[in-house]
């Protein structure tokens, strides 16, 4: 009897391992939203990229000149603050959630 149980257990384990892998459905890259219009000229110039980087890093754009966008949206961390559970806002106040990416 014990041998039959062991054989049945092995049989079930083999069958479980032989199942086809379920492929997750690939998400729609556009999620049904219309495409983003790009200028006919194509990619932005280096000057535009540099301006965007300067604005992203500039603390003067915050209400009290202490925070830049990059302080919460850290480029090296996927534009989020991964070491914090929630973001820290103006005057050091903890926010309800982390910085969205």
C-alpha cells in the first residue's frame, strides 16, 4: 500500500512538471490610447535635452527653492526614490506615497 502511494505521488509530480508553461498575455503597448505626436523634425536637439536636464535639476522651481524634480524622481533609481517608502516634500514633510515614475 505504501509503495502504491509513493508511486501515485511520483506520477502526480511528473504530470505536474509536464504541463505547458502558461504564457502571460502581452500588454498592449498603447493601452488603447492614441499615439503621441512627434514633431516632423524628429528627435530633440542636444540644446533641448540640456535645457530639460537643467530644469529637472533646478531647485529654484520649487515653492521654497529647496527641491528639484530629481530629488524625488532619481534618474539612477528609475526616476523614483527607492530607498524611501514615501517621498519627502517641501519643508521635509513626508508625503502619502512615493514619487511616481
